[in-house]
C-alpha cells in the first residue's frame, strides 16, 4: 500500500471518528446556532486523534493493521 493511500485512510478514519462523536448533538439540535459547539467538537476530536495516531506505540499498532507510516518516512 502506498504511503499516500495510507495517509488518506488515516485521515478518513480521523474524520469519521470526529463526526461520529458529534453526531448525537447534531441530530438533536434544531437550529444552526446550536450546531456550532458540536461542529467544534468534531474538529477537536479529529485533531486529537491525529496527534494520538502519531504516537510511536499507536503507530506500531497501525503498522500491524497495514496503515502505519513507519517504513515510508
């Protein structure tokens, strides 16, 4: 698997987890004004997950799953 494809998969996973964390709030809110905190939550969760995925121990697990970037850098 190419390093580019691995990065795409990892970014997609980060986005999915971030959006999933905010989904209950987004679905329960009726107006746009109420969704801003949940959209911010999705961004924060995705950012934190991106940093966690960069930790050496997590990188080793991701490498075993085939989406690690250890060999490509």
